C-alpha cells in the first residue's frame, strides 16, 4: 500500500496544489471538532506525601468540577496505580496542524480513489477483451 501512496504523491506540485485547495474549503467539510489529549499520571509520584485515597478523591472532585478535564483511574501502559486525565483542547490550539493533516488525508484519498478507479476500469476492459476472445 505504501508503494501505491508513493505513486499517488509522485507529482508533488499537483498534489500540493490540490492539498491547498482542500484546505480552502475544509470549514465546509468539517461537521464537528472535538479534540482532546490523554495524559497518564502516576498516582504515587503525583500525590507525593499526601494520603493516597484522599488524593484520588480530591483529584476526582476537581476534575468533576472542570468542564475541560476528566479523570479515570485505571491500570494502563504498565502503570498499576495511574490516572488517565483527558484534557479537552480548544480547536485554535491545533488548528494549523489539524488543517494540514486533514487536507493531506483528503487529498490522498481523492487521488488514490481516482488511481484505483482507473485501475478498476483497466481490469474491466481486460476482462471484457478476454471474454470476447473466448467467444
């Protein structure tokens, strides 16, 4: 599949031009943006010398009051006593990165779809010519 993507991106100037066009109308494509980052914290290190149970309760309470941060306590990434904090980000924080990545993805999908459609047409033509030659 990587070879196909390389073929698709072979004409860099055309691909870049199409990507910039896609970026121009991204606001019409994007229906909903909900970005977040998950951060895993090690509870024993985070709580320092405070009581473990009280620290967890305090962390849960503060996260409940915050609209931007949620907290789940779970074993993750080999960390037995960890909390996963989910932090919601405003879109302006990552707007440029988001636009670049989405434009690249959409452009690749369009060009790849065209490439595959042409390939499908070619396969159909070859199949038809083989069936005609058998008759």
